[in-house]
């Protein structure tokens, strides 16, 4: 198959299935230090039975996640990745949404396709969210729904917990606040920053999380939403098929109870690899990486090369795939995002970038 598709744009347009190509994927963000080999072995040993068996209902599988989180089963709904939850939430619960941008574009793209009003709030400078200005934006536009991605993708910025709490208190009268914490496990203090344990204080809050990214299992497609609002949970679940989670994903959740300690250690390793990558990128002349609390880094090129040209060179010369952010969500044509992988893989990325980005002040 790889001989039929040769260009970066062709490969990128597939949004996955990259095992068919000899590429290093620095585009999609996953935990490269989890699952451990023992867990893989357990999945492989049961492959025949899993492939030939129906999975359980969504309600039962959601209860497996509730045990991992230590929350009530009635507050959790599991989906085939966070993207399925986004579609369910925007389609069944949203009417008009305010959302800081740049951020994860699936929220705005899905809402627009479903005919919902979208009011983007453009971030500038260091892309940190100004809470007061955003609250004014919500009131001025009359938006009834809000989305906050924290840490934000692609900027990597993290809103501290007191700021999120202040925002939630101020917006207690609107219909829904979605707080996407998909990358929070890679932050410096994830337990201190999460609102999962406080969902009971905010009846209009839905906390969303991608397990695919955190647990390094994008092929299994798992994500969950949490809310103390039973109406929200029931409407989201009703939007999903009864067998939306496959048997491999269910068995993975059944096994995870024995691996949570190893998982937390893997997140620390991801953070260390990401912060080391940030330091290495910051030493490349002509490149400005933004500080991050996720497992990815937004970069601004400060030399005469566009992000599109750079991503082409990386793919053509080194078979590296990055996320070209040029021109997206108000970003200039000199922005790109890279996902952190292992230390060795990150070193290959840094070496490749160093050989492509021209000096800041090229001699004439």
C-alpha cells in the first residue's frame, strides 16, 4: 500500500493507519511509555476469545471506568474515543458555544456541522486565557455553552484550578461547561489540577477525557465523560450504540485495575521526555517552542520558512510527520505542533529540525 501513497498530504489525510507507511508519527499525541509488555501479552493471549465475542453494554463498561476513577457509575459514560463523546455532546446538548481558540478543532468543527452557533474567542500573545475577558465574551455573545480544554491543545497552557473554579462559579447560570482534561495526566500536578473529584459542586459541568491519548491505546478508542447531572449522562449515553466499545477495549479496562501504579509512573516519564524535548527545541536557532503542560509542544518558526515547507521537508527527507498548524485557528503560517515520544525518538526529531531550519539572519 505504501507505494501508492507517497506525499505528506496523502498520508496525513488518512488520519491514522500509519503502520502501512515507514513514518515517525510526531503528529498524534499518545503515551509512548504505556501499556507495558505484560499487558500486551495478556491482550494477545485472549485475542481469539475477544475477537469472537460480543462486548458488554455501555452501562457495564462505564462501570469499569468508574471503579478506576473512584466515582459513582451513574456519573460516567464511556465512548469509542473522546471524539465520539464530542459529537454526542455538541449534537444533543449544545445550542450555542463559546470556545477559546486556537484549541482542539473537533469541538468547533462538529458543532458547526450540526448547525450550532459557535463564538470563538481568539487567544493572542502567549495564548493564555484571560478569564475576565472570556467571561465578557460569553455574556456579550449570549452563548449558552462553553468549552475549555485544559491543558489546551495545541498551546500547552494550563489554567490553574482556582481559575477554573472561578470561571465555573461565574458561569453557573449557563447550560453546559465542558472541561476537557485529556492531557492533564501529563501536567506537573494532575491530581491538584483536576475537577473530577468536584463535579458534584457544578451541576452544569461535564469533564471529558481521552483514554486513547493518556494510556497509549489510540487503536482501542476509549474516552469518557463525567457529570453529576444525570440528565446529561443519560442523554449522552442514549446517543451511543449499545455496543460502541469493542471487546479488546473492555478487556483492557478489566485489566487496568492492576496497572494504575505503572500507568502513573509512565505519565511522569512522558512529562520528563516532553520537558527535555522542550529544552532541546529551545536551543535551535530560529525556533520558539511554547512552554507546555501536555505531551506536545507548539512551535513558532522565526526564520524565512513556512510551517508547510518545513513539514514537507521533514516528511520527504526524514519520514517524520508533524502537525502543521499554519493558518489554523488564527495562527500564522509559521506554527507547527509536535508530539513528544521517547527520548531517542525526540532526539531524532531535534536533529532533523536542526538541519532544516535556516539561520535567523542568513548571510547575503
